């Protein structure tokens, strides 16, 4: 069986353009080395199989021979090592990408994305298990997902990691660093022998381009600084985002905020996320047109969205960068006690922006989402963070992807919502287990609000109400609420920018 699996892997690699016909013997010998085999006989009639099936057979062999322990982490490290044996060198990938880019940026990214999937760097068999559904709201159709590939992170742990001083030599310094390319991994760091990155230049500085192994949406990419440097939102950020969109006009790209609570899960390495996907926020309409003094060439407006979004649009990217820098500078230092917005408390800064860039027709757009991470004794995780009664569904930061209208909910919910549905239908005590108890108050409200609930529609209703919780999380994250008072305070800030 191991001979057949090796043949299947070599066939797969050639069929998908990972190796050429002339590489077959060389690639087979590299795989033999990983499997500690001295000889191999090709199985001429080996049937084609999916890559995860082929690698699973090889991992089973390694477990049976005592080469690895039988566990997900050990198998992931080993099957990535196997794929690394048949991967092209980074220089070959870069050369191919650049050659295709000369024809079309989209042709280059299509090829590179396919390579990232075919190499099992993006584990498609796992991603297919993610639960996804849509939620129609007053703000548009949002995407709700339960992600089974990535663990849930605690906001306090994210903030602590940002402030943690390194002890000893850590290599690579984080999961985003360029040193991950080809890295063998360890028990607490993913193997990346099948990982390849593309150099890009934005704002005259060296950055790197890759795809996310978790793929929350179509062609979910990460653009990261070639140096391990902390997240920062400044004028240069806007220039970098727009430079990337100029080079890849079929992609949007955005940055998480640079402060805990309102930032993403990694604040220690400056990076953006983008891709070939249209989020609900991108197509949300302008609720009110506004203007900024000295920028007559920029069309601006407040977006109809639960978070506080200023949309700037122009054919001139320099104008967008200049105006965005003015707005950021004003926002960083802006306070409005009546609206409970404080720029600083005890010397700690609270205001920042989550920016998103895209091309829309012949114009470039820059969405500026105003964020504030102030805390209070009764809201220690943030005033503009999901309220405590939502934490049974969503406790993590509302980062870039959520801001745009895609919920990335923790894997635990798949099992918990199934358990909850069974308990509701059977009439069991909703506080009989620790898992059920975390959802009990919410579930009781769901039952009260849905007298039509039965065994045939319980899962659909729970999905709908889960989506409504996410919508509520976005409302909580908005510094200016979608109310007359909130909009009045929003315009007060716009007037301050124009002073």
C-alpha cells in the first residue's frame, strides 16, 4: 500500500503542476527519504485519490512503523514534511508567478491560489467541514461561519501577547514571519515545508504575499511586512493598502486595528488581509453624503452599517491617502464625553481605525472604520466590544473580517448548538450541563420568540438567532450607533475634521 501511495502522490503532483514529468524519479526519492525507505516499485495502475487521502495512508504507515505518534499534531507535521519533498523551490514559484503576472494579475493569483490548495497548505478537506450560512439584516446579507480549523482566542491573551517580552531566541518569531517558508515546525508551531510566499513592494518597502491556511472566504490572502514589526495604523498604512490594490485590482485589502480589543488576533506583526470576495459592508449604501474641506476631488459619505464607517472614493489614490491621514490624526486625538468617546485615559490611547481598500469601477475606495477600545469596570473587555451576554457565541475581538460582515465563530459551537437543539426538542433542563448552561438564558429567549419551533426547524432557528447575536456584536462595536443621537455625534466629529 505504501508503494501505491507514493505513486499516487507523484501522479498527483505531476497532474497538478507541482512537479514536471522530468522530476518524477527525483521527487519519489525525496519521499522515500522522508518515509525511511530504501527502495520503491511504482504501481502502474494506482487509482487517483484526493491528496488528504494519500497523505493519510502515509501517516498510517509512519504510525505503524513507530516513526510518529498517532495524533493530529504529529500527523500534520509529518504529512507537511512529505509534501515539502515534492514542492518546487521558492525561486521557481516566484518566477512562475511573475511570468503570469505580466499577462494578468488575476491569472497569477489564480495559479498561486491553486498551488496553495494543491500542496495541502490550505487543507481543503477540513475547510469543507466549516458550517456556513447567510443572514439577511437591515444592513445587508451577512455571512455566518463556524470555523473548525482555528482555535478560539481570548481577547486578554491577545493583548498579553502583544506586550510580552521575548525570552531567548524564538524562531520563527511568529506565525506570519517570512522564516516560516519551508520550516519543519514543532509541537507548538505549524510545519510549513509546503508553504511558498511572493515578494511584493508597497510604499517602496518589501512586503510578502501569501494565502491564509484557514481560508475564511474566497482567496483569503495575507500581506505581511518582511520584518517582524508590530501592527501600526498611520499614513503609510493607507499608502500600502492602495498600492496593493493598484497591483491587484481584483482584490480588496484591509488592516486590523493596531490596538488590543479592537485589533485582530495577531498584533505583533504588521500585516493586512485581503482576497477576492465581496462582503456585505462593501456593497452597503451611503446613508449620508459628507464633504471634507480641501478635498473636492474625493467623494465621501457615512455608510449604512452597524459600525461607524466613512467611505472615501476617488480616482486619485494620493488624495485618498492624504485625507485618510487627516481623519486618522483627528480621530486619534478626538474626545466627546457626551458620546462616551475618550481619546486617552491615564495616558493610554483608545482611538484608532480599521481601514479597507478596494477598486470599484474606475475609482478607488477607502473605508475608514472608527474604533475605540476603552474599558470600564462593568465592561472589562471593552465598551465597544460584544456585550457579556453575547460571549457564549462570540467573545473574540471584532477584527477586520467581522467588521466587514463575516462572522468567524468558534468550532465549539457546532457541537454545542447540536446539543442545545436536542435538549430543546426533548424538553431537557437547559442548565443540566455546563455547556447547556452557558446558552440557557439565550435559548429561553429563542423558545419564547419562536412558538413555531419544532424538531424540523430547530436547527434553522438556532442558526438564525446565532446570526442575530453576531449582528448585535457589530452594533456593540460601533462607536456611533445608528440612532438620531448617534448620527448627530458622528456629524459632530466630521465637523471637527473640517475645522
